[in-house]
DNA sequence: CATGAATGAGTTTTCATTCAT
DNA sequence: CATGAATGAAAACTCATTCAT
């Protein structure tokens, strides 16, 4: 049995190496795709561009992702993972409702400005009808829900004016956040988003905060 | 010579009929294209979709609009005309800076919610790199400029707090307007835009108005 | 209204011409496809071969038949129409059960030997799992049913031994017919089918006929 | 020198183990291929299907069989071996011409119904133009020759009517055998072939046998 | 020997655009 | 002017085969 043990051992070693190559290829592919989808519409994007951009053969793309839709969906998934991660990271710290809300918005504005995969995901999410997951912008609505619950929490922990209508306040916060995001996208593909958000942030604070600030 | 007179007369009549048909065809084409471009990306949209949607043959499109890009550009132009018309209409009334600003925003929110060509234009304007006029979203920046000048005017006519930084205030107003627009687009393709804007409008008024309101 | 009447009239004339061209193109395409599918497996057949064989551009194929499967299905349909036509033609003559049965077999053996579209249909029908209509060989079973009913009829009209088990007799007839067909296909792509069937035909007659023959 | 003896011994053991694995892999591969080719056309069959079906990696196939054509040819060879074996087994018994003919037919009908590799071989043999051995259905013609010679032998040994034209009689026998086979293939992939053949067998016996039977 | 990722040469399919009628 | 069939260039996708481990 020694021989087959050896073979098994070698098999495992080989497998790991192969798997690593596979993983890195997949990552490069996702990266290239993110770059392409962040500057082009889904239908405009050519898979050849993705292949060239990532230095991977077109055939290989079909080994890792069955087709164009799946590739786009993979990007959407990464986007959601990263945004969720940012969210949870903040929520794990024990902050007041207001601080958590602001921390999340700050965090997300930076993430969106710096992470091209997240940018690609946002663009893809806004153009359904492609075969992409119908609820691609489920995250949007989740984000709205979270905003509302944090405002309610802030009302209880004293950081936010308790008399506010949570739903209406949440809508306002989201309008401001999303508006800043869209203007930044138009102007310089999100590069200015964090600063722009900082400029309008005081309006949110002033509206929500129970502490008079100047 | 009577016969040829008849023929000439008939020719004129024919010409008129043909011309009328041409005009209506062109209109139907634009309408169909607007419906298509308002729900699909430029690259996703098939000219066959436009043909089917408008009940006009594909070949005919090439008589009226040289090609796909020109068709899209025609829509962008209509959009700009209609938005500009709304703008001028308000500006022609002699209103205070604040009232003009709010009237324009109200007007535009209604126009966007109700006019599918305008909707199509907005979507097209947000996806450059297509061969569409590079400065397709020139209107955005023009709108920002107008906002700023109205705020400055409001500072002078007393309707708006004079101590405000006009540029910063304009940015805030636009962030709110654009944010409400985007959320409405996502939720129900702009149908809820006017109401949503009315809900956030008080924040704008509260921030700008020199008159304390409750 | 004279002008538009003229236009309508011209429209009709144009439409007819266009339609004729369309029909002939479609026919040539079907013909070329039949030639290709009669010598190659569905999966082996290249659409380029069909295009070349019929002198029609590849793109045009997709105008007339949406895709490869539909093209194959169109051939199957033509095959079924032609075989059904042969069948009905015989059945319309008032023949005895035996004569009808034999006439149909004769007719079909000639049709199969001479009509390349029918040949293509037979081959296609025998290779499902392609996306072709699952019941592509429904005709086979229909044919078996008809055989059985003619034998029963022959039992009643006195042309066929009444004591025969119709189902079993039908199976035998079909086995012989189909066997002759398959051997002819292998040997010379059906060219020898009619003669071969004539050689084995007496076995069928001897078995079924109520009249002693030598 | 003991160490190197050990190594040599282990080397031999390893070699044997490897060799055994090789043999079983080859067998599984052939089996999987048979299953795939028995339900799909050569061109439809994906080597990946074979790999999945046999649980062997695609790359490994290329070690054992140079390429797709060779794999198919290996199956054809197994089919021919098994059919020939059945044939010779019967021929080795000293039977009359008629009994030998019937025994062979019975044997083959059972073999075809039960052996998926034989089924695969039959299907492959009927789709040339693939790159498979041109005379893939040589066996068919060989079988016809054997039939004829057994009929002639039967004429001499008294088991078959001596006045029969051997060639014509052989054709009839083959038509019936092949017809039953094809109908069974269509109906239930050969499962019913033995029974069906038994149902039509009396026609063959009645035609050939020199002994009046009822 | 086995594995499975990678490749590239084909194939199918799509669609803007042209053009004869 | 309108129509819709035809075209071709480009895109998506497939898969036998190779090859590093």
C-alpha cells in the first residue's frame, strides 16, 4: 500500500497547487471583468475585453464562469460580500445609532470610491433586464431597512431625536447618500464620493442628531 | 396642358400626403425608441425592438435616422428641449430665487415622472462611451450652474439666506434632487419621483429659506 | 386619396414579389439543409455547410429559421407532410385493406428512395436528445397503427385472412418494411429500397392474403 | 545493497499496482464511453460526458486512447469481438444449417439487448463520415454472407428447403432480423428485441424449414 | 499514471446596416 | 417613403486536445 499512499500524497500536493492556480486565475478574471464592467454597460462589454484585460484566454473564462451572465453575477456577489462585510464590521462595534449610521456611510463611500469591483457591481445592479438576478438591487432596499432600524435605535439610545419619523428620516438619509454617489459617479467615476459625502454629511447630522451642534 | 396640370396637382397632393406620413412615422419611431431606451441599455436595445414597438419597419428607421446612434441622439435632443422648455417657462415668470428653484425642481420631477422620452434621455445620458455625444450629461452640469445662480439671486432678493456659500448650497440641493430621482427610478421607474421629492423638499426649503418656517 | 391608393397598390405588388423571394430562399435553404442532414448527423452538420450548399448567407438562415434546431425541425415537418400526403392519397382511393397496405408501402418506399428531404427527416428522427421534438418518431408509431387498422379492414373486406391477429400481423409487416429500409440505407442510402422491398413483398402478401397465390 | 533491493522490490510492486490501476481505468473508460455513445451520436457525445460517466478525468482518456476517434474505434472493436465470439460459439456446435442460423439470431438478439457496448457499437457503426473506419459496418455484410452460407449448408443437410435461392432467402432473413432490431431500438433501446424477434421468428422458420410445422 | 486547468480553432448566433422592390 | 429580406462582421460559446503538476 506504500505506493498508493505515495500517489495519494502526491495527488493531494498536486491538487493544492492546481487549485491555487485555479483560484488566482479566477481572481484575475474577476478583476479584469470588474474593470470592464465598471466602465461599460453589460451589453457593451466584450468578453474579449475581459480576457485581454485579465491576460486569460477566452476559453478559460468559460471554464471558470459558464457564460457572460454568470461572470457578471459573480461580480455582483463579490460586491455584496464586500459591502456586507463593511456593514457588519461597523455594526460589531458598539456604537450609538447615529454614530453607526454615519460610520457606515463613511465606510461605504470610501469603499465605493476605491473598490472597482464594487463600482462594477453597482453599475451592473442598475441595469437589469439582462438576465442578471432580478433582485440585483436587493442590497439597496436592505440598506434602506438598516438605515431605518439604526435611526430607531438612535432614538432609543439618545443619539438621535426621538420624535423623528424613522421611515421618513431614513428616506432622507438615503436620498442624500445616493444623490452624492450619483453625482460623483457622473463627475469622476466615484473618486470624489467620500469628499462630496463629507460636504453634505452635516445636513444629515444636523437633521438627526439630538445634540445641538454648530 | 390640362392633363399635366392635373398631374402636377396630384403630384403636389401626393407630396403633401407623403410628407405627412413621413412626419407621423418619425414621431412614432421616436416614441417607440423612447419606450425601448427607457427600459433597456443602449447596447441592449435592438433596433428590431424599436421597430416592433413603433410598428415601423426597420428599414424605414434608416431613412429617418441615419443609424442607431443618431436615433439615440435624437432622443437626447428631445429630452433636452423639453427640460429646457420647463426651465425657461419657470424662469420667465418673475419669481424670487427660492421660488424659482423650487418651481423648477417641482416641474422637472413631474416631467421626469411622466415623460418617457425624458426618461429615456436620462438613461442614455448616463451611459457614455457608446458613441453618443461625449457631453451627453452636459445638462447635469448646466442644471448645477443654474441652481447656483438662483441661490445667489435668492441671496440678493432676500428669499434665501445671504450668508450661504452658493456653490456648496447648490451642491446640496442637487444631491437631494438627484438622490430622490435615483431612488424613484430604482423603485418604480420614476413614478414615485414627484411625491418622493415633495417629502424631501422641506429639507431644501429649511436650509435655504431666509424665512423661518415650521 | 388617390395617392395613397396608389401607394397601397404598389405596396401589395412589392409585398408579393418580396414574399416570393422569401419563399424561394426558404425552399433553397430547406433543400440544402436536407442534403446536409441526409448525409451527416445533426451534431456533425455545420450550418456553414447548409449555407454553402444552398448558396444563401449564414445570416439569412437565421432570418428564416431562428436556429439550428428550428431548421432541423422544419425538415422533420416537411418529411411528415410528404409522408402523410402519400398516405392520404392512397387512402382516398377505395381499395381493399390489402391493396391499400401494399400501395402505401410501395409508395413510401419510392418516396423514401427519391426524396432527400424525407431521407433527412428519417435520419433526424432517429437521433433525438438533440433538442428536436421528443416525439420525432411519432410517425413510426402512427404508421404501425395504420397498418394494424388496414389489416383489420382487410379481414372484413375479405382481402386478408380474417383469422390473423391484427396486432401481430402489423408488427410483422412493419418489421419487414423497416428492415428493408434499413438495409437499403446502409447499402446505398436508400437507392435500392424500392427494389429490395419488391423482393421481400411477396412474403407479406403470402402471409396476409386470403387468396392463394403462387 | 539491501536498500536498493528494497527499492527495486517496491518499484516492482508499484509498477504492478500502477498497471492494475491502468487496466481498471481503461475498462471504466470503455464502459462509460459505451453508455454515452449508446444514447448519443458520435458528434453529440462530449468527451466530458464520457469522463463524468466513467468517473475518470478527461486528461486520463488521452493516455489510454489517443483521441475521440480512437475511443470510438475501441468500442467498435469490442462490439465486433463480442459478436464474433457469439457467432463462433454457435458455429462450433455441430448444428444443422437452420438450427445454426436460428441459434445465431437468438444469441445476437440477446447480446444486443443486454450489452451496452454492443449497442454503442451498432449506433457508431451506422454513422460513418465521422472519421471512424470507413467499413465500420463491414460486420453487417459479413453477417449477410454467413446467413447465405448457412442457408446453402441447410439446403445440403436437409434442414432447409433445397430449392430456395440462397441469396434471396438470406436477404429476407436479414431484413426480418434487422427490422426487428430497429423497431426495438426505437421503442425501448433494444430491451424488447429478443421477444420481438421471437414473435417474428416463425416466419423465418416457416419460410426456410424443410419440415412442415404448424 | 492521474488530474484538471488552459488553450485555440472552430461553430453558432446576433444585429446593425444595406438594398431591391 | 416604406418594406422586409439579405448580408457580413463581430460576438458568444463549445470542446477536443495539450500540458504542467
